[in-house]
């Protein structure tokens, strides 16, 4: 998942296998493509869709991918952990 998020953070539109882990941060057609690599024509169809998209649509998908990846940046992850720690400390 980390390599996919890293690619997304640079604006790359991911094409990934439709697994729960990826489905938690990729919405098919909104910020990437979820496909089934076990069915070869589905993977090639997803890639062909991207290859034949107009540049405006592809650019929009890339920006959305980048925005989605920012939610998982180290700064955001650290903030979430700190908030959790503060909650635990305050309850003790």
C-alpha cells in the first residue's frame, strides 16, 4: 500500500487489484482504478481506459489521487497518533 500512496502523492493515477487494502483509499474512477488482475481483460480494460482518457480528465484523476494520498502523509499520521495518545493520557 505504501508504494501506491507514494505514487498517488506525485499525482500518478493508480491501477491496482481490487483488494480491501486498496479499496480503503482508492475510489474506482474518482482517484484511481480498481480492477481484478485475476481476469486479464479487466486489467487491460482499465489500462486502456486511462490511456484513452482526455488530458483534462486524467489530470483531474491525478489531482484527486494526490489529495487522497495527503490524508496518509506522515504529518497527518503523526497528528492522529498524538491525538490518540493525548486521549489515553487524559483518561488515566
